[in-house]
C-alpha cells in the first residue's frame, strides 16, 4: 500500500519483522547507499516544529559536529506526572534536551530530563 501511495519514496522491504532498531538500521544503510548527507530519525507520532530541519542543518554546517538531536516535549496532556503541571505549562514540559557523553569513562546521560 505504501509503495502504491508513494511511488517516489525509497521503500526498504525486509524479509521479516526486525523490530524498531532493525528497521531503522536498514533505513540508515539504504540512505547512506543513496548518498544522503543527513539522516533524521523520527517516530511516527512526532510533531515537528516548522524551523526544526533548518536549525539542525545549520548546526551541522559546523563540520566539527557529527550528530545533533532535537529537544523533545511531551505532547500536551500526555506529560508524565501530568498532575504536577498547570494547564499553561502543559505542552511545554521537556522530555529530553540533549545528552552528554563522557568518552573517557564511557558514560552517557541526558542533559535535561522531565523538567
């Protein structure tokens, strides 16, 4: 159905269900084989800010940066511990805002989580 509805999309067909990680890895591999410079992973329920792509690409114009990620908010009304937030705060609760990697100690952590 997808191939019929979107004939210009490069569809990656796998012989079995490889789960999220397997599907993403196959898509990344296909994208690299096609010579794409950027790969942006999004879940199917993502709502994207209109300036997000331009902002990410602008950041990657600094060739010392190899990867970037987006700040992620809970969807309004879907906040974890929603009872902690006023109506005006809902939709503005950060779920994730980047990470820190300590390469010396091989430790990674979220910079901001659920503020």
